[in-house]
């Protein structure tokens, strides 16, 4: 399967039915699983055998879909979570604890920023945010003795900055910690961070992977390359006995390829229960089957809209890494040679009022707190997600009041441009 092209993996990976078995991944809509003897079940509780006993931890439908995502990203193991938020929390909390420190790009999704800066801070985990443009010296200077992970987004939501994955991975590895990359926006069709040195990849599958605005979900993929034992003192959760599983040492028993996901499932899923429903995993798989067909169209529409906006007199600035004029175009050429995604952000002359009136006039693009699905949608942070901030506060946060984020769907680009043109006029 590994040598197959990405499109074949989108359609086929993760599930191979046997003779006479269902062609489609079965939805195992069962909370529990039956055993003939307590000994049989006991082996699962001791992690001596693989299998299922309770869907709060694992479910076969989810595991087929997770295996497909692992194959797409080029990882050794993966798991589904109930949301992208849960995926990022689990990925970090699997190796951090009270007293740990994280280095994170400041250019990340607001929900993830809040998770790390506010909620994880309450758990005693501190963070240093760094500019995605920081040079190696600046990145090195942000590390501390208790740093346990580095985090960034391949293409940041909504800033659309492009992460220099190789640079971040090099610095993280020099400090003996893994690089975690949220690859939600490009998806593995357009970028596979593991090929550039990332150790853990996360997703909000709610976005392009599902692609139809139908199911909230998340995923975590382990590259299977990080040597936990070589940095055993930093990662006791993986390298010291887990008394809740009779003294198992994850890194010894499951090796580099399996330790991270096994620990995440058997500890964090067990205790927090952020499992994706098998029904949602099935819907997600339908989206994955066409991901390689949809992404090029999202990119085509994003680029066409970005080019149109760039040439319009009422538009002050356009952010889209595919544009030659974009600050991140060189990085995009390296990491996203086939394009990034369909999300474009732009700033309108006239600020908040102009943005509000423009969006009201759109007929195809709908106003939504969402991105990355088949239908074009848009949002003005100043009048929605960030409406409590003044214009001055918005400016300080790098979000001009007239900024609009538009997520180009799968419609005909000529219609999208005509819609935007009439709303601008
Ligand atoms: C890049 C990125 N990561 C994570 C998330 C959180 O995902 P979810 O909404 O599925 O919890 C989002 C949501 O917009 C996102 O854009």
C-alpha cells in the first residue's frame, strides 16, 4: 500500500474486505464487545492482545479510517478523536504534564491558541509563542530545560502563514523534543509534514477531510520516528512503567512506531473519552475517498479568487500563499508545490462597516463560522469571532477590522468571482 499514489490511498487504504465481506467500511454501532471468557477480555485490559472492549477507547470503524489517514500522511499509526481540538490537546498532553513547557508558533487557529495559552496553562503547562518567521537563533532561544514539544500549523488559520517545517523540526530535534504539526488546511494531498521532519501530525477532520460540513472530528498521526528512549528523562510517560497497565513501558513494548498512539488511546481516550462516533468516522471516510479530487479544485478556486481580489481597487491586501506577491510564496513553492487550500483572506477599504455591507450582498458565499467545505463561506472576524475587540485591539492582534476570510468551495470559480464582484460594486 505504501508505494501507491495518494489518490489510490484516499480511495482504498485502511480497509481491505475479505471474501464476501462488505465493500464499504461497516459502521460498528456498538458500545461494547462480547467475550467468551474473562481471560480473553483480561488480555485486552493488560494490553497483551489487540482487540476491542469498549467504544470509549477504540472502535473498528474508527480504526479503519485512522489507518487510512496514517497511510495518507506516511505515518506508522493514527487515531481518531471527537474534534480537532481534542486531537491537538491529546497530541500535546500525551507528552506534557504539569511543569512542562511548549514552544508554539503564534500563528495558529484561535481555538488552539486558547487551548494552549489559557486551558493548558491552568494545568500547569506553560507556553512560549514564537513568530513563524523566527530564525533558528530566535527559535533556539525560546526552548527551556522543561520544553517537551514544538507546535505549528502547516498553513495557519486564518493568517495563512506557511510553516517552515524543516527549520522547526531541526530546532525541535536539536532540543530532543518532537515537532507536532496541524496539517488541517493543506491535508496530506498537498503537504505531508512527516516527509519534512514532523513527528506528530494532527487534523481537524471537520474541514477538508470530511469536506461537506457534515461531521466534527479530529485525527492524530504518529510518524513513528521519534526516539523516546533516547530522551527518556523528558518523556517518563512513554519510557517509565505505567502502573495502570501492570507496569507496561510503552516505548519498550510498542517501539517507536506504536508507543505514542497506544499510550494516547489507552490513557487519554480511557480517561477523557473524546472518541469520534463510528457514524462520523464513516462519514469522514466518504469525504476521504474524494479528497484528492476535491483539493485541486479548492486550490484552483482559491487562486482564481485571490488573483481577482488582488487586482480590485477596493481591496487593500490579499493573503494567499499561492500568489506570487504573497510573503509566504517561496515557502509555499517548497512545501505546497501543488497549492495549499481554498482559504483566502483579504482586507477591504472601509474597515468593519465595509466588510459587513460586502458580506450582506454576497449571494453564493454564506456567512459561517466554518472553513474548508464544498460550499463557499466567509467570515469577518471583527463582526463575529472577535467582535468584542475594538479596532485598535484588532490591529494589535494583526486582524484588521476590514479583514474577510473566504473559504472557496467547489462551485464554478466564474460564479464565485461574479458574486464577489457584484458585492464589491
Ligand atoms: C487548523 C485548525 N486546527 C484545529 C481546529 C479545531 O478543530 P475542530 O473545530 O474540529 O475542533 C480548527 C478549527 O477551525 C482549525 O482550523
